């Protein structure tokens, strides 16, 4: 290994990474050190105020069977999921996932996708049979 390569390797090893970022002290100050699973992250994300409001809106749309309301609420769910996954320009969330205090949001995203699909299927207008007397 040449001297330049050794210097580059040493420089890369000394750069602050996920372990030195201390993202967990900012995002989850009461974290006890145990790794957060996808289920724990699902519960944490579903208990946030925007998710609770969207759950209430989903229930109302399904109850009153409003197709356009279902589309709007599905778009809001999508926007909320996008904000959670891409809404951190600092990369602090990625560092916290690497440290273990934030779990993967994949279970939350999959469940919101299922909620939206079911909501759209339930609120979709019924197809009319064209044999009701029309020729």
C-alpha cells in the first residue's frame, strides 16, 4: 500500500460517521440504548399527531363513503410518508438509524399503503350494470 493510499484510508477512518454523530441525543433523548425495531418505529410513527389526524380522516372518509375524500386522504398519507423518509436534509435521521435509536419506517409505509388501498377500494363508486333496461 502506497503512502497516499494509507493517508486516504486514515482520513476516511477519522471522519465523523454515524457513531460520532450523536444523532440519538437530538432525535430521541430518552433512548435507553436498546436497538429500535421496525414494530417499535411503527408504533412511534402511528402515535404522532399527523398520523392520528390522518387515521381519523380515513375513518370519516370510509364511514361516509366519499370517493374524492378518499383520494385526498390517500394523497395526504403519501405526503406524510414522503416527508418522513425524505424530509431530513441534514441526514440526522439516517445517522440515528445507523446508531440504532430509530428503526426502519418500512412497516409504517407498508401499512399506510394498505390503509390507502383499502380506503380507495371501499369508497370507490359501485359499477352500474348496463342491462338495467338500456339497449
